[in-house]
């Protein structure tokens, strides 16, 4: 018992220090004449319900539409361009500006926060780490996929199947220079028959067998082994970036005691979550996950901001948004989210589609895609007036 008491005595200064850092702040110099705790609490419950419904609707529309419309059709490509604009504006206009505002607050000490452009630095670090994670995760999935495809093709070869074609070597097509080009018709076959891509071993093996058996009839195509894998990785990293800032905006609303602040935020954040959900849902739909996997990602996105509001409501009595620790946490997380979202929007969403061969030869598709891209970026940017 004495050992536990000694241990607690050691932890007490740290605990009190953390509590003080989140509750002690400089004098903001402002008093809120609109403060009404009872009315604010009612509005917070309304906000949780509204944001939950808006987020769920936004993320569900592309998932449902992806099962009804062709993935390469003009409407779906326009929706993808709109989603890319939304994510880009979220990173630049909402997250990076929010991080800069928090880390330049007068309540922060002069050293080190005023001596270096930390928001931009954290955004750059996040973008570089996202590049590294993107590369490593994609390589892992590709390696896993290749092994399963090779085993499936070898199994088919042992049963006297289709391996008489000299262009097939270990399940890989060879280009003119002898390099590995891509698994036989895998993506083309999946797009043609609209199969769901599962990240489990059974899904990989089934797709490998279907691709090996039908590869001759579909041609080589221009999309390689990593197509399905890329969409899976993009959707997962994108959700990570969106969720991290969704918690922040939820807590910011939850800790407010002012109905005058909460009312405009309720509507603005509902639209904010709808557009972000639409963008994420489009990426999840392209990843062709199992229905269970898609539903889990959609559910996790939809509940994150309402959970943030609930957490903010629970700690509202002791939380001070002007404390040093609160400002630093908000600024760092917003800046990191900005780096992740800007990287994903420019590299994995905009460049992947707008620099594709299909886009370069279809002028009508270019016009539609650019219009939707600017529309998405403009509408998400306009929401910064309120949130």
C-alpha cells in the first residue's frame, strides 16, 4: 500500500501540471454577454444529431451511387473532382488557417512559438510523413497481393489451365523492355464486372483466379497491379486526416457556453461534415472494399464529430480554450491535418485523375471535372465565414 502511495506522490505533480495547463490561461479580455449554459446544452444535443445525420448522409451518397453508376462515367468523375476540391479547401482554408491562428495566439509564450513558423512546418512534416506512409502501405499491400496472385496462378497451372500463353510469367504481363507491367487484367476485369475488392486473403485469391482465367479477353488496359491497392490506401489515410480535425472542431463546439456562437456553428458544421463525408465516401467507393469494411469506415467518420461535441460538453466546466496546452494541441493537430489533406488532395485525388490519359483525350470531361473541382473548393472555402 505504501508503494502505491509513493507512486501517487510522484504522479501528483505531473497530474496537477497537466490539469493546470488546460485550465490556466491568459486573460482574453472578453466577457460573453450571450452566455447561457442551459440553452447552450440544448443546442449541443441538437448539433450532435444534426452533424451525425449530415455526415452519415454525405458519406453514404457516393457509396450508394457507386453501386448504381459506372465508376468511370461523367457523373462519378465529376463527383470525384468535387470531392477533391472539398478536401483541398479543407486543408488550406480551414485546417492551416486554424493552426496558424492557434499557434500565433497572444496567450502563447514568445519562445518558441513566435520565433518560428510552426504551423507551416508541421504541415510540411505531415505531408512528408504521409508520402512515406503512402509508399510503405502501398508496397505492403502490393507485395501481399502479388504473392496471392502468383500462388493462385501456379495452382491453376498445375491443373492444366491457361498458362500456355507465353505472355504470362508467374501471373505477370511483360512490357516490351521485359519489365513487369501488371497482373493479367485484374483491374479491368474488376471494373467490368463490378466486383467488390476485399483486403482479405479470400478476396485476393478469388480476384486472382478470375483475372487469370479471363485475362485474355479483356486486354492489358492502362491500369496496373496497384490500382485497387492505391484506392484502399488513399481512403484509409484520408479518413485519418479528416478524423483528427473532426475531433478538434467537435470539442471546440462542445466547450462553448454561448448560444450565439453555437447556432451558426451548428449549421456550418453540418454542411462541413456533409461535404467532407461526400469526399471520403467517394474514395471509399473507389476502394471497392467489402460492404462491412465500407460501412465501418462510414460509421467511424459519421460519429467522430458528435463524439467530439460530447467530449467538449463533458469537459466544458474545466476546459479553457485560451490555455497554453489547449492552444498548442489545437494548433499542432490542425497543422498536421492540413499537411495530410493537402497531400492527399493534390497527389492522390487531383493528379491521379486530371493527369490521366482518359482526361487528356476527352475535352468535355476536362470541362466538367474542372468545373466541379472549383465548385467543391469554392463552396468549402465559403464555409470558413462561419466555421
